[in-house]
C-alpha cells in the first residue's frame, strides 16, 4: 500500500491507498459496458488516427489504429497524470483532445483480465506491454509490467489486444454503439471498422431538420442538429461532448424531437456518463431551451401524425357503430325528433343546420382517411343519413383557433381543427396518449352527422366515446 505521512502537531498520520482502488477505477468506475470501446477509440482520436479497426474473435478483441503511437511508455502507465489535460489539441489534425487523466485505458479490464499493448511511433521504435489486472491488484505504489522494445519501420500506430474475456460482445451491437457514439466524427478523416466492415452512422428519421450553431457567450457554442420526425413518438437526442457520446436526453419541451447535440466547453464526469451541473451547464441548458423554443411547430408534420393516429381509431369506429346502433334516450326509447323516430331516416333532425368548412378555402393537411361503412348491418345502414350511408372521411385542417375542434361538412367529411388549442397540445403527448386523447373528437364528429339536437348530440358523443375507449384499451392489451 502507498503511505503518505501527514504532520498534525507532533503526531504522524498515514493516508493509505489499497490496491483494490485499481478495481474501483477499472471495473466499477464505468457503468456502461461499452466504456472500453469508447475509451480506446477516443485514445485513437487523440493520437490523430485516421482509421480504427476493431476485430472480434472468440478469445480476444483487438483495437488497432494508425495514429501517432505511444512515445513514452512510462507516462502511458502513470495513471492520473494531468499532462494530457494540459495539452488541448492533437499534434497533426488539431483535434480537441478527449482524454485528460489517462484512466480510460483501465476500462479494458471490464472486458478481460489481460491487455497486450503494441505501439510504434514511426521513428524505428516500438514497444509491447502486457497489462495484467491480477498483478496490478497486488500493489498500488509501483507495479512491474513486462516491456519489450523493438525496432520497426516508419509506420506508426497502436494495437490493444484484450484477452481472457469476461464479457461477450457481438459485432452488431458494437457497430451500433460506435455509429451513435461517434456520429459527428465518422467521415473521411476518421473511419472505424468492425470485423472489416466500415461503420456508418445509423440513418436519422425522415422529417424537418433544424441545424444551428447556438452562441452562448464567452466563446461558448452549441452545435445543434435536431429533427422533427414524420413519425411522432417519444424519442431521445444524443448529446456529444468533444467528440463522443456522453448521454441521451429526452427534450421535455418537445419529446418527439431527435438528433444530436455537440458541445466542448462543459465539464464531464470521470466516467463520461454525465456532466457536472455547474454554471456552465446552466448556460448550456438556457441556450438549448432557447433553440428548441424557436423551432416552429410543423403543421404538416402535425397533420401527418394526427392522421396516423386517427387511422387507428377509425378502424374501431365501425365496430362501435354496429354495437350501439343509433342514438336513443336514457330510457331506451327513440328520442323525439331524432333519426330513430323517422321511418325514412333521411333527415338528421328537425334542425336543418348545415356547416360547410370546405368553402372557406381551407386545404386539408395530408391525405384524408376514409372510414367505410360497408360492414354495417343492412338495417342500420339503411337508417343512416344518405350523405354518410357508405362511410365518412376524416381530414385535418388548419383553421382559426377560435373555430370548434371538430366540425362536419355538408357532405360526409369530418374536420379536425389543428389550430384548436387542445388539439395542438396533443402533439406534446407520446403516440399512445395522443390516440387516447383523440377518441372524444372522433366520437363528437360522428355524433354531428346523425343528430343536431344538443342534448342528444352530447349523449351520443359520450356513448361512442365510452365504447371507442373500451375497444381501444382492449386492442392495446391484445
């Protein structure tokens, strides 16, 4: 154990460091099982590598790069050395350095018990070191590691071969991780391959892209690349810190936005899983919030999202109509003046009020949904109003916020008003919650077609809402 004496008056106290501290720094400091992948590739980035080759075998994993190589083996083995932190940029490509204290290499012991490091600096010099976890756990003050020096040609680079594997990794999961973790860096000057296959960033979803360099003052910047996807669901944005993945975050203001964010001025925790919540982080949060706030709500995307939700709800509507029939009063008798009391079934009610939305030069957002009534029972279908006897259409329009949330036309079209405040707020809900919240609007739209009596309309709307809700919940459970 290492002993450090501290003088307190005339007494001497000893500060001791147990060798188990190496275990804490290597296998328990990092919570992410892909930390060794990240740390070794980050080392290659710092040493100006242009290509990192990852090779998985049954008994080992190797990481080989064509970077500058390790010049000083003693400094490489001195953990906690701040010299790298003092050097901000790489030698050749002036890349902003990732490593700070040289602790990342210890994460290799999450993968295996031994690591053979072979490096060459391009000056006819090279050496090989065998890092043995069991040997490092015996003494913390000074651990002797086998070192072999050799002369080599003009090429340079470093190879880490991890043996005695304790964790299993597949090439697919490592490739997927690398594609996300190093997305901003993957390109012409920095390539990564796994088992000979070049890694490319996974495609981002289709949608409206918002890219901007956000100026945060005092020379601080945030590079934001966010997407408002066509298929809306709760997503995460990936936050990179010069230049690698630190964490994934859900943007609370707009949980459906996705993409990636880059910054290089925040202070990151030693295990690179989180940022220190200091004043700089608050500056970052304010800048990100300002950027997200300026992203306009996409009416077209909103229409597509709601239409997709409405399509799933509309599939349940026909079954509900078959089950509940036509509007009746609470006593079970036909309502006076209602559709059921009219043999012909051609009048909607005694009030011949018509509402025409299509004449207002409003254009639907996205394609309309057709709900066909061919599967209704013949007796029920014959008693429906002529304009909806074969079905109804559902469209999303951007009307005035003062207009009702749902209206019908003089034909067979139900209009959902995207500008209505409560409809607009649905966009901030996850997919399933948004569908659930749309059910009352679909029920109200259908009720508008078959009755205009205010009290009866509410009764029908409530009844259809209840049945649609039951069927929707059943469909989700199945």
